[in-house]
C-alpha cells in the first residue's frame, strides 16, 4: 500500500486484518466500515462497528444505531434504545 508502506494483502482475511488494525482508534472509520457492512447485509458486524464508534462518542454512529433499533435490523425493535441513540446524536 503506498500510504502505509506495507505490502499489499495476499488474501481477503489479511486485508480484513489490516483494515481492523487501522480503524481500531478511529470512530469515523468504524462508522464507514459499519455502513459498508450494513449495505452488504451483514447486520451483526455493522452493529458491532457502529456500537464501538458510538462508545467512542461518534454522533453519526448513534444516529445509525437509532435506525437499527427503529427498523429491527439485526436487533430487536426497541423504542427506548432508538430514542436514546437519537438523543445522543
């Protein structure tokens, strides 16, 4: 990779591992990964990334989690949690 000066990953697993290393301390990146996973239909992973970003104070993640609780994507519909995340956003 020209940006991180590491060799390009040889497999999808290695690529995923590299991405995880980069986003661990970046809540905005976590939201982006969560949104991509959501679009791909992987709601469990999307929820995991968005939850971690929300814990770190990312307001966009709170908004997305509110939508998850409103629509019941990967989680049980929950009005109280939906309102909580909307208030945090």
